[in-house]
């Protein structure tokens, strides 16, 4: 199966897993004139008007950003050019604005995706997720002592000699599924839900975190049954997508429902119902004006699953 060109999924960087273990090599990369630095401030990225701001040593402000950054993490090589992420999160908003001097603006990454190129999106997602993990893993989960960043930011180690536990970047697996029901002698319908954490008129697929000791297929069946009261079979993998909000991996499936009876858990979702392909094709896009149903964001795997299902319907 060919991988679809989902947002965040087309990584261009060589992660240089072996080379980044050398602190000397990393320092050499940081000091190169063409090395790129991507500053992140509390999950926000920097833009120069409507263009992502890329900083190299040739810019005077780059040295100031590096001096102010709490940490610098290596992302990878774009050909021979190294790319790092700078964590500016310890700065106050006033300090950041003073440093940027109105030339650059900190913008929400997700809302700014239309301003980011296809090549830049996965790099930013990678940097944002890695940066988030570091801010969540400042102390050892075993003994509580502080941890130290190693391997260019791809490993942290407890500084207690009696513990010395190693910690690695975390990714949370999430199953997301388009559920279909095929009534005998009729056209197929898909199950879409209204969720508590998205705008009321948006309908999307079901999704949920994978539990410990659970296969992906088991997670699909459990989540659909828990949220919508629908039993499924024929769970088929479709695609996956890194989702840096903050650090998930969305794993997409199609599943076939055994019946069309719905019994939703109101704590999990606001509503759910079956829709025909003809109905779904009339829905608006996320953010459109009006009272019509809206489909998920175009950059999401949820939208990819819905569009893929629609393409198969006569």
C-alpha cells in the first residue's frame, strides 16, 4: 500500500541517528553559517509576516535567540544543512516581543498551517513534538531528580547516580476509524460523530488512545463500542499521520459495523449518526459560515478517511 501524502507525513530530513550521539559533531553543526534554527515559544512558531521565519548564523538576531534559548535540539540534516529547534518558552511574552522588535510574530502552529510549505510542515511538527516532550520530562519519572538532555535532544538521562534511568521521546498511539455499515441491498453509510472538543457543527470519525496491552485492531473495536455502542468487524489499516497536538501518532482504519444500532456515551461524544455518501458530499468545510454540517480540517487524517470512503461510493 502506498503511503498517502498526508500533512506532517512527508519528512525530508535525515535524522542522523548515529552522528547526533557525538557532542562534538553537534557543536560543529550548530556553528555552521547555513545551519537553520527554528525557534518555538510555548508551542508557537515565529513568522515574518506570512512566511515562516528561518534563522541562520548570518542573521544578527540568531545569536540573540540562541543565547536566550533554554535548550537547542537537533532535528536532522536537509542535505548537508543541519536543522535545530530552539526552545524560547522560558521567556516572558514581554521579553519575547522586545527581542523580536515587531519584525517577527509568534503564531499558533495549527492555525498557521496554510502559511507553511509541504516540506516545512513535518519538520515543524517534529520540532514541536520533540520540544513538548523535553518540557514534560525535566525530572525523572522514577526518582524525581532532574534529567539531562543528550544525543542532540533525543535522549534524557536522570542525573542521580543511583538511578541514571534513560528516557526517550514519547509518542502516544491513537486509533482513528471510519466505520461503515452496508444494509442488505442498500447503499453503504458511514458513522460520523460530533465531539465535545470541536465546534458543534463539525462531524468527524471516532478516535481514541490505545490502551496498554492492546492491539490496534482491539483498540478500534473497543473505542467504537464504548463511544457509539456499535460492534465492528473487518478492521483494515489505511494510513498513519504524526499529529503534534501535542505528540500523537494517528493510526487510521476502516471498520465494518455489524448493525446500525447506535447507543452513544455522552461523556465521550456529543452525538453520532449514520450518513449516506450523498449527504456527506453536501457538507461544508471546517470554518465555513452557516448551519450546515462541516467536515474535519483538510490536513487531518479524519478528513482523508472520509474522502477515501466517499471516493469508493458509486
